[in-house]
């Protein structure tokens, strides 16, 4: 409601509704034991992973005759009565440490950007408020685990939906697109010697001192936030943090187990969380494999199995790697996507979009895994058991990391709940 239309009665009614919702959330959360995780690897499958071709298989279909159904055979997993597609054979052997949440839903269908924003922020786009991404919320609530590392790293291309929103630059991400060279801009150019770098830093410090002496600057949260981010970037430029990007220091056998470029991104994510980074997003955006990435319209469906195999290989290697280092219970692995795909095939043999029922995946994190949570109908079109909203999914991630999903963040003096009334999935917590 616009502020110029707010009166005493509507204000009291709205306040009562908010307080009642928070009390209900607190009551519910109080019955759920705290999570064990203190870091998260968020694997992003941009385009819309087809749940019916991956973690929620149904009867076989046929793209040539346009018979609705899965494009691949289903196989058993190590969890009784839980199946996945044939191209997830490695993950199938580890489903006792995985939960495919098959009943995720939201109401954004045809707009990729809006759906990406919904899954990352847990809210609709607002004209007056830019909400923070889940990675930035984690960074804000948990901070950095070590002064020498950032709280939030994104391996992929920068995007406003992954950003800090009203929280400000200090809770933003450090990003990179090349696993070998590390984040662009942290390390100085080879042409900039130590003396020149020192002079630059002295000039920057003088400018900062001048600005900080200004009363106007002191009262500007955006400038203060930028200043904090700037100081953090200078701390990260040293070899103590930059060494984490040296994947060659890992054994050939381990590197090979993770697979291709996407797998190497996942290996780097493991190194980052081991070093103390709280939240790492890893984008699987290798569109050249099938021309469309996970947005499998038309001909994109033909090589979808290659993408699934890459996910299978990298995810299974990550589970084993984290477990061998005794980090699996402390690291929540999330496989997320903006929406799913329908059982029917389009004229080109691919699939359209579906947000009424799709799958996102959780692994590790000390959760009480069950292989699969929630259920859909015979063609994965409708949810028939235990629906999970995006706020619920966010609440589950936050609770697994010891963050109260009903707590408030503040845009200035304006309170904004961390989740929009989300409730964690109780059965995943012992």
C-alpha cells in the first residue's frame, strides 16, 4: 500500500499481521533443532533443469512422437523407493546424503530473469526495494570466517540478482569467471611494481581520510559500505588468499574426478569453503555443450544428458571430497535452478517452462537426508505431497546454517524479514 494511503487503522492491521506471522515462524522454528552447517556451496543450473529428466523421473516419453514423459530411463538409488535418471548414476550411490526436494514451486513461468531473481532473493521484483540475494544474506548474518577471505564468492558472471540489494557493497560478492587466474582486479598488473603499488595505496588512504573527515560522508551508509568493501579487497590481494586458486596443487586424480571446466569450478568451491568462505555460488553455464544450457527448448534437449553427466560427476566428487576432509556435515550443498520443465515435448523435441512443480536439491550440511522430499503426480506436473515454496526453501538453507529465517534485516529504518514467511523443512533436521 502506498504510504500516502496509510491510515491508523491500516497501519495497525498490517503491523498485527506481521507480528502474528513472525510469532508463528518463531514458534515453528523453535521446534526444529539448529543446523550444523556454517558454509554453503550453491550450484546454479541456469536455464531451468528438467526435474522429470533428472531427480524426479517418471514413465518414459518420446520426443520424436511427442509422447509426454521422461527422456531417460530411471534407476534405483541407495535409498529405497527413490529413483533418479540413468545419467545420475554416481549421485544415485550417494543419495543417502542427498535430498531431492521435488515439490518446489513459484508463480513465475516465462520470464527467466524474474524467476532467477525469485529463486535468489525469495521475493518478487519490487519497484521500491532491491532485496538481497541469499548469498548476501548469509554474508551479512555470518560474516567472514577469517579476515583473509571474503564471505561470499561467485564463480560465474556478475548479476544484480546475486547482489546485496539494500544491504550494501560490504555484503556483495567477489566474482571470477576463470578458475586458473582467480578474481579479476585483486592482483595488480605485472607492470605495477611494489613501489608504485605502495604510492597508489598511500594516495587512496589520503582520499579516504579526507572523505571520512566529512560529516556528510559519515552519514552516507552507501559510502561507508563501499569503503568497507574497498578495504576488504586490499586484504584479499595477498598470496594467503590468492593461493586458493592454485588448483594444480591438488592431485591429478582428484582433479580428474571432478571432471570438466564445471567440475573444476566445483573443486575451487570446495577449496574456497575449506579456506573459510561462507557462501560460494557456482554457475554451470556451459551453453556450448548443447547450445542452450539447461534451457532445453528444441534441439537443446539432444545433448542435455551431457550436462546431467557433468553435474553427476562434479556433485558426487564434491560429496566424497568434503566427506574425506570431514567438511560434509559443515557444508550445505544446494543445486538450484529458476524453474523446471513440463513432461510434454515441443515441436523441436525440447521442453518448455514449468514453475508449478520442480526440483531443487540439498546435500550434506548435517541434514537428516531422505533421498527425496515431496511428490508430484504421474508426469511431474502437479505437487501431490508436501509443497515447498521458495521462501520455505530459503528458510531451510538458513536454518541449516544457524540463521533465524524470521529475523529482520533493515533497509535504513525499514524492517524486512530474512524470508517472506518461509518455514524450514522440519523432517530434515534431527
